[in-house]
């Protein structure tokens, strides 16, 4: 390795991460296919509906390709996916992809605003906690963090719904009707992340405040707030990014529950509806979309790491 | 920096030490106390509950909290306090059984992939890598959907989706232990690898495993009740906490009190496991604390 690292090693590193993500996506699709092939009962008989004759069921089974060996079905599934074919939804009587794409913006809006809330609330809470280390604000924030980590997001959502929509009537209780409708679901989803980021920010800030550069800045006559905002905040961004990266799985999984609670028209709600109607093609397609989203977000986090942290650029 | 007299330093240092010692043990004691209450409720739910969990009384339907029904009644006139108490057994046993299973398999995979070098370790590693890419909750929902609603599906969903993370943590710890001198010494005197693994590596990884198991149990409670809320857990009339919340959601306009008790019960149980995990970490492994 040459000591002077140009752009090439980074590109190679990022390229390798991308290749790895593609390989993992392929493996996950395989696992999900075999998982969903375990669905008990005769899928064709269920889909044909009650009162259908054996001949009709057999015909449907043949049409769906359920008579072929599992491996043949698997390869057909993979080649289908490569062409954007996610199977046939029996409820929608067509490929599920248009229905999924139509619902992605709602899920994106929900998760993105949850991340926004996490940054806007979590980081300042952690900074305040560190500034007032072992004093009352710190105690209050630390206790809130412990409490928020124990509260299920769907219960928090129910309480918020009950208070702000049902009792006070300030905010809409369901659907994606505008920015106001985003507040409660994204807050319920973000609560856990806010707690984790606040805790992480507090720890990092306390460590940073004890470092030499802070003392130097103090001796130059800089105020505490200026030091926090100008110097410490920069070092806090990396752990925050780490928390968000590590909790992407929570964010996506939690969105399914929160969407259900708020009747939010995203893909999580679609997935639960599909499971209820035994429309496994759709459930499987949404699962794949979630995994791909997870891989993409993690790639973005890794790329951001390289951008934010100059030390990483020398890899 | 404030200047303090030596005497002042030692007494304030002592105070800080005692305060820190106490606050650490507050976690452990608090968590243990909370969980003990839930264990008692799980064992003797029917005896403690003031009414039968499924005893209906339509004359008292949807009543708010009163001296007869502390937490109110549901649309069928069933006592909510009794339903929450009797429901403890279900959530606690799902959490304990699933986490025991995920720990057993996770520790097994972690021990092998951290200690052995070769194709088997690489294969386990790759599999865990892939499994970690499926968001936990999504994997659990998919498994529960395929297995069908019920206790078996729920336990499989949670234990399978919780195995990869614990295996990754155990692997990391084992790879540290593997480099220790006493392992090299054991190898040198000819102790067989599986014996080194069980007698020397496993006991040294135990701390991490116990802490992780406790924290995972809290997550298992959250996942199990979320699946119940989504209608993928045990079916009514079993008074499962997540299902109770899903039921309460439909009556939010007329009976907001219905969602208080089950949610509080879930939160306190998760809090108990989290405090126990954090308390154990501070107690068993002071280096790991923040």
C-alpha cells in the first residue's frame, strides 16, 4: 500500500462493499424464498376458493407452477426477480410491484422524518445532558432515556393518539393526509432512536469535554457553548451516524407496526394486510424490498462515514 | 479545575464511590425486583387476579376504573386488571423460552465460528452475515406469517431472528479469548480443542452471554407483544398483552383506559430485563460500563 492514499483505494473499498451487498441480497432472497415455500397447506386450493372443484384446483396449481420441483420454482423466482417480476398477487390479480411502488413514498416519509426527529431531538438532549453532567437536567434526560428504551413503540403511539387526536383533537389520527399527520407516527417510531442517540451523544460529549483541545479552547477564552457547537459537535456526528446505521433494522421493522397502528398507507401496512389475506406473493415481495432498503441504507451510512471521517479516506 | 484539600478529595471521592456503587446496584436490585413480581404473577396469576380472566359480565361492560375494577372492564365486561395479571405467564414464557433457544444456538454458532478456523467457520460467518441483513422484526413477522399465528410460531419467529446477533457477540468475545496465553498453554500441553472450548473459552465468555441474554429478553418481550398487536401472536381469548392493546385500539374513542394497563405491563417487564442486563454488566464486568 502506498503511503499517500489517492481516490483509488476508496473507490476500490466502496466498490467491494457494493459487491458484497449484492451477494448478500442474493443470499437473502434465497433464504426468503425457501422460508415462504414452507407455508403449510395447499396454496392452490386456498386461492381457488371454497366450492371449487378438484379439476379447477389442479389447473390453478399447474398455472402457478406449484407442480414443478422446488429448485425449478426457485430458479424461476430468481430469474423473475432479475426482470422485476415479483410473482402474482392473488388479491390484486397482477404483479405486486406497482402496488408496492405506490406505497413506498409513505414509508419513506415516515422513516425519514423519524431520522430527522432523532437528530433534532436526540443530539441536543445528549449535549444538554453532558453539559449539566450529574445535575438535574442530566438526571431527567437519563431517566427519560431508560424509560423510552422500555416503552413499546406501538404503545407510545397509542398514548399519543389517545392524547393528541382523540382527547385534544390537535392532530389527525390516521392516514397520510399531510405534514401534520406525520408528527405522531414518526415520533412514536423515533422515540427509541432518540433515546439511543441521546445516550450515545452524552457519553461521547463527556469524553470529549475532558480532552486537551477543549482545555486549549477554554484557555483561549471560548465559552462552553461555543466549544460544544464548534468543536465537540463535529466529533459527535460519527457515533450518531453509527447508531442510526445500527438501528436501520429497528427503523424498518418498527415502521411496519407503526404503519399498522396509524393506518399509514406504506408498505408495512401492505405486508400485514397481505399476510392477513394469505397473499404470500405480496408479503414475500415486501420482505425483499425491506431487505434491499436495509442494504442500501447501510451502504449510504458507510459512504457517509468515508465522507465525514477523513481518517477513513486513507483505508 | 477546582483546588480542594486532600481531606476534601478523599471524602468527596468516597461519596462518589458510594453513590456510584449504589446507582449501579440500584439497576440490578430494581431489575430483579420487577422481574420477581412478574415471575410471581406468572406462577400464581389466577390466584392473585381478583376476577377470572375470561369471566364476562355484560352488565359491567366498558366501565372506567373503579373500586370494583381498578383498571376498568373491556367491552365484554371482563376485568382488565385480571386479564393483564393472567397474561403475564404468556409473555414471560415466550420471552424466556425464545431467548433460551436463541442463546443456545447463538452460543453454539459463536463458539464454533470464533474458535475454529476453516470452511465451517467461514460458512457460519457468511450465514450470520446474511441473516443479520434481514431486519429482526421483518424476519420475525415473516416467520410468524409462515408458521401461522400461535405460540409455536411466535417462539420460532423470535428465537430464529435473535440467534444471529448473539452468535456475532459470542464470536467476538471468543476471538479475544482465543489469543489469551492460557489458551496457548492449554494447547501446548495437549488439551483437546473441544475441551478447551468447553472448559476454558465458554466460562470466560459466560459474562457476555448472560448480559446479552437479559437484554435480548427485553427485546423479545417487545417483539412478542408487537406480533400480538399485529394479530400474529396467540389468538383470543388468551389475554396476551399485545393482543389486548390491539383490541384496546378499536375502543380508543370510548374507553382510552383499556390501553393503559397492558402497555404499562409490557414497559415494566422490558424495563426489568434492561435494568437486570445493565446491572449485571456493571456488576460482572466493570470495564464494559459507560
